[in-house]
């Protein structure tokens, strides 16, 4: 009999757990660690031998688990370490040093994507359309730069999942602009990026592959009940608050009615960005499509959410790639 492939499923936890902990309660709760639970199930469906390891503030259990379980491959779901989102690239860097193949983005790609300004500078070099932007470190003097046209959107420079983004993030006066930058500095304790606001449709494109890459069917966040003068953006609540989504008719769906020109522009833009950022597994791009058919890259996401009900897996499903097959592909890309 062929030996089962040994996969170590590695993720971050909000508290310390001993090695060998089974996460029974956590994985059974649909509001809790559902991505981890989904991936574990899919790995098992593929016939792999799976071991779970949650890391909180201590890195040593990783070395112990590797010694004990001897994984062939690590499925890397580490999004943060000790509460720090930017440490995802350190984790990938550590895995690179250890030398066991792991899934998803390299430390380099994670590093580039963690800084919304750095990623934009690089994408612009590759002639991709990105919004004009300006960054404000904490302590910098704050004023509206001449080069930026209002309305703008003000965001944390290094955050994810729309943390720190609400309807109030979109500003159309100098005073509101300055106040929002101050808010990011004082309440989020981080640097801010202000970008010109791109009016348009909110699209998500998943790209998967190595030498040959595919852009999966594009998805869209639609806002069916929002007032005309309200910005239609993926705020924290629009992404994560089910009651709020229901109230404002915010839904995710496959994008329809894209002209062949727009579709091929999206494909070209995403493939170019994928290569520019050295992706080698899977990634998701947040795009805005203007009424003139211009495609703006808002944000490249390294190691985007791969829960079964999230954008990447839903795009894959539309392309005929069922969830266990998607997880299998991701594992096999790591092994190449
Ligand atoms: N320049 C922009 N123009 C229009 N909408 C934007 C812009 N930047 C961000 N948004 C909106 O805010 C959302 C979150 O911004 P994003 O940069 O993707 O941050 P996060 O990393 O938190 O997802 C986007 O999906 C989009 O709806
Ligand atoms: Mg985003």
C-alpha cells in the first residue's frame, strides 16, 4: 500500500493549546475556526494523514511537531503570530528555513502584499492601474496632498479583512480627510494610506497556478439596498456582519454582464499582477471596475481566505473545481 501523504495543518490560535490538541469544540462552531475545519475535512477526504497545530505566542511546538510527525508538507494557514498580522511573512520565512514544502505564498510575496503602498508601487511599475495614494506614518504632519483628488478612502496601511474600514473611511472634505487619518493613527495605532476613491463595481478575481496560471470566474459584491449617495464598499461590517449584510442587501455572487473586453482585461491584469508579486500557488485580487470599463487593482491578497464559503473556493467551484480538489491542487503545488 502506498504511504499516506502526511500534512501538517498549521494555523494561529488566540490562546495556547498543547501539541496533539484536537480542536473539537472550535471546529464544530460554525462561527469560529471554520477555515481550518473546512481544510482539515478536505485534506482527510483526499486520504491524507493530517495533524493539527495551532500556534499562539510560542514557536517551539512547531519544531516539536515536525520532529514528532515528520510532515511531507505543511498547509500554512498562519495569518498572524501573537496578534501581529505582519508576522505572516516571518512565519513563511521560518518555514522556508526549515525546508519542508508549504502551501500558499512565499515570505517575499506576503511581505510585498502586507504594505498596501509598497504593493501599489510595484504594480504601477508593471503598468497596472492603481488608485493615486499617499501614506501618513504616525507623527507625520497631516494635510490633504495636492496630488490627491477627493473623494478619498483612508485605510490602515498594513491591515486586512477591512479592519478599520467603515462608511466613514470615504471622505470628501479636507477636514474629514484629516480627521480620518488621525483616527487611523490614534484608534488603530498604525500608519494610514489615503487613496483616491474609485467609483465602480467591487470584483474579486482568484488566480491559481504556477508556470501555467488560471484566472477563475470573477465574483462580485453587490449592494442592493444601499442609498445612492452611500459609498458601495466592502467595509468590515459588509464583509463579516450577517445582520448588516441582510439589512443592506449586500451579497456575493458570480459577476455577470462583463463584456468580453472587460473580461480579458481582468484576466490580463490579474496574470500580470500574479507574476509581478511572485505568486506561485493561489491569490485573490480585489478590483474595482469603473463605468468606463477601467479595471483598477485595489489590493492583491497573498494567502486569501480559503474557507469553503469564501470567494476563492466559490470561484473555484464555479470553474468546476470542487473544494477537496482545490485543496488537493494547493497541496500538490507546494510539493512541486
Ligand atoms: N481606492 C479605493 N477605491 C474604492 N474602494 C476602495 C478603495 N480602497 C479600498 N476600497 C474598498 O474598501 C475595501 C477594503 O479595502 P482593501 O484595500 O481591500 O483592504 P483590506 O485589506 O482590509 O481588504 C475594498 O474591497 C473596497 O470595497
Ligand atoms: Mg481587500
